[in-house]
C-alpha cells in the first residue's frame, strides 16, 4: 500500500521491525528539515544559519497505512537526527491534539526524551529503548534527541485527534533542552 488506505479498512498485519525502526507496509513518510522548524529554536540567527547551510533533515516520520480518521488508530515511527542548534538539542516541532485524546510513545533506539506541557505544568520523561511514554489528553508534546546517535520511537495515536502546531508557537513548551559537557539540561523556555 503506497499511501493511506481509505476507511473503512480491513484487518491487516503490520510488520514492526524495532531494530531497523520500520513499519511494513508503509504509509506516507514525512521529512522535516531545519526550515520547517521556524520560530522553535531560541536562537533565531543560528536557526537561519543552519537553514542557509544545507537545510539539514532534522527528523523523519514514517507512518503505517492506517488513516488519520476518526476512530482509527494510526501508528508512526519518528527518527530524530543527532544535532544541536546553538546548543539546543534537535527535536520535533511539538504539537497539541485539538480533540484532546491520549497517545503512547515506545522508544526504540538511541537516547531521547519526551517533553510535555499543558500550558502550566511541564513534564520530562527520559526515553530509552523499551520505555513507553504516556501522553495524557491536553498535554502538548515534543520529542528530543539527547544522545549521540539517531533517536527513534513508535507513536500510536487516535486518528481523529488532529494536530495543532500553532499552540506551541503561541505557548511554548515550558522548557528547552540544551546539550552540556556531560549530557543535557532542561532550561527555562525563554532562555
Ligand atoms: C502524532 C505523534 C507523532 C508526531 C511525530 C512528529 O501525534 O502523530 O505525536 O507521530 O507527529 O513525532 O512530531 P511533530 O508532529 O510534532 O512534528
Ligand atoms: Ni501527538
């Protein structure tokens, strides 16, 4: 199946390769380059310089063919490359699900973290292979690569949840994640 199937879909098996971080059959794959992350890194000049300097791929999202439709349960694997922009670890854009519903992430490879923000409280979960991170309804979520290799995780989410990226641009994510000499540190969002 080269693309999302049209609902109603029939039962089918999805081959999940945790080692290779792939789903088969494949649905659409999304590529997010540095230019797609406008307004998200604290240092705008460093972000702009990275866009001008080759506009690297920051992460990819490979989906299974289950459609993003109400009552369906799509899955995807996100792989975030290792990198920093003015010290800030490479990350996903982050979003809120407008139809507040829960979601789970299963870490597959590398070392990452799950940053969540409800507009008031901020939470951080260390994500290493085998960890399931639970995102409760109403919490914006962003994944961050804090390790030395690509970080991959499987996401399973309600197909009717929707994706609101404007919420994060408006409200932030509570913290920023910076690489330090011996690891990483959570800093205030404004820093
Ligand atoms: C989702 C999941 C997940 C997420 C990707 C990319 O709701 O679909 O949270 O698949 O979309 O990890 O992150 P962004 O959507 O924030 O770019
Ligand atoms: Ni989500």
